[in-house]
C-alpha cells in the first residue's frame, strides 16, 4: 500500500481551508435552507461519508477525488456533531470545546502508542488510516466548537475570529521555520487551526449583515467554494503534484 494522504504543499492547505468553509456553510444549507433539520442532515451526510470512506479504505494509494470528497464530507459531519450537541442537547460551547479537545488528545495518544508516529507521510496501513480519519473528524468537531465559542459566545465576531486563527497559524508556521518546531507537531497544530479559520470565513461570508456577515448566503458560499475545490482537485489529479509514493514497509526476511 502506498501512502494514502497527499503531500503537504500549498495546494493541500488551500483545499483544506476551502473544505472547512464548505463544512460550515453546507451543514447550514442542508439543515436550514432545505429544512432537513439537524438530526436528518446528520444521518444523511454520515451515511454518505461512510460510503466515501469505504471507497477510500479500499484504495491502495492516494486518489485526489476520493480523498478530498471524504474530507469535504467529514468536515460537514464534524460541524453537525458539534451543532447537535449545542443546539439539540444544550451542551455549552465551552464544554463541547473541552470534550473534543480531550477526545482529540486521546486519539493522538492511542495512535502514537500503537504506531509510534503521528506522521501523515506514513499512512500506509489500514490501522494508521483509521487513526488518521478519526483524528480528522475530531479536529473538525473541535474547530467548529472553538470557532463558534470565539465568534459567538465571546462575541468577537466572524472576521475578527478569522484574523485570530489566521494569526495563530502564522505563529505556528514561524515557529516551525524559524525556531525549528517539530514538523509533525506544527502540521497538526496548523491542521486543527484551519478548521475554525475556515468556519469563521464561511460564517462571515454567508451570515446576514445584522449578524456580522456579508450576506452571501449558505447556497452561494457553498457553491463558490465547492467549485474552487473541484478546480484545484482536478488540477492535482492531472498534474499529480501532491502524489506521494511511499509504500508500506515490507516485513523483514531472514
């Protein structure tokens, strides 16, 4: 099996932020605009995600269309999980943020205990891939809760929240390149922070002006970002610029 995760390039981060934005706006579109409701939307998108992950796990190497489809869907599901806890079950944003932070930390701990690495450059077994996707799910759920906590509960506003999370990513980037912060740690910190960044951008673009947004609506925002994702993924599929060729280590022979 070859590595199932793309090379971390500028394209990776562009699509990741686009996906996080779609996760926020698409969840709102299905839930509110189409009137599916949180529960039905969660069931429907989770079922589609499960199908996408079946295809993803059956592949023996990274395929951009399948991989990024799974990321888009898991971003929506992560958003819906948090929204269900907060809106349907009345769990406070502070509590949900803390719970998902603990869940994410526990997943990292279990992953490292099992595989002795958290590197996405060695996702070459099904077990590592399972840890990877569970981690991604919790980063989206945590990012949704943290983004809403800062923008709505603390009332910082959407665009200011985006600036805060963007600045935090800048600090992590600088720490990696200037202070030699561990590459794996820097990657996951940036990965976690892109979720609330994208969510804040999505809310800022889609929410009405009286709520601090630009009133583009969830439909328009989702379409714009989905087209952008499709364009970049198509480019990567053709050029293979983010393809990795790391194979699973072969067992030692006598």
